[in-house]
C-alpha cells in the first residue's frame, strides 16, 4: 500500500507542476491579454523610452517627480487597441493592474489613451531620480486623480480584458 500511495503522490505532484504557471523573476512585470503574456525583466523595462512627470500625492501632501514608461507603450506590447483602433467594441476594454500584495485597480483603456485624455498614466520605476524602494520596483501612477488610490505600488501584473 505505501508504494501505491507514493506513486499517486508522485503523479499528483508531476501533474500540478506541469500545470502550474511559469515562475517569473521577482522584479519582473507581466503584461497579459487573453492567453498571451509578455514578461519584462528590469533590463527590458529600463530599455523602454521613459518620460518624466510631476504628480500631486494627496497622501504625502507633496508634488512628486516620477520617471517611467507610458502605460500605453507597455500595452502596445500586447497589441492593445490604442489610438484610432480604440472604437466600437474595443471601448469596453479595460486594464486590471495588480500589486504583489493582491491590491488591484481597474482603468478603462480610454482613460490611458492619449487620444482621449491628456494626462500621462505611467508605470514608474523611479521617484526623484531614485529607485522606488519599498513601493517598487514598479508603481502605477495615475496623475490628476484627486486621491492616489489607483497608484498601485509593487506592481507585478497588468491585464488587458474585454467587458463583453
């Protein structure tokens, strides 16, 4: 009987490992649309074009300076309908940004598209020319929100979904 139990446990373990999601490095950022995923390493992220912005943080009562990548630039890596392609059924597309602690927020794709909104939503990797520290390595920054409740710190995943 113990040999059979060991065989069953070994088979169950092999099955679970084969069907488990692939492990990603701790400091990576995963972009997902449907079954397609792109995993960005810190080096991949640093190689992307960066922008700088000032944002008022109601929690700290200060204007903060961030550097990072436009969210739309990241979404282009998973073929998000941006610009002229954002119309019709695509207008139900939304983003779920998730932090390492499970905190998640939702933004409509139109909220981050420069054809619809002037404010630049970014994924920051630096504040005041320094790494984000305890809030990083990545943080979603949604300027012009009255409260920074959608500023996801320790951002690990950005998922593009359809509302249909």
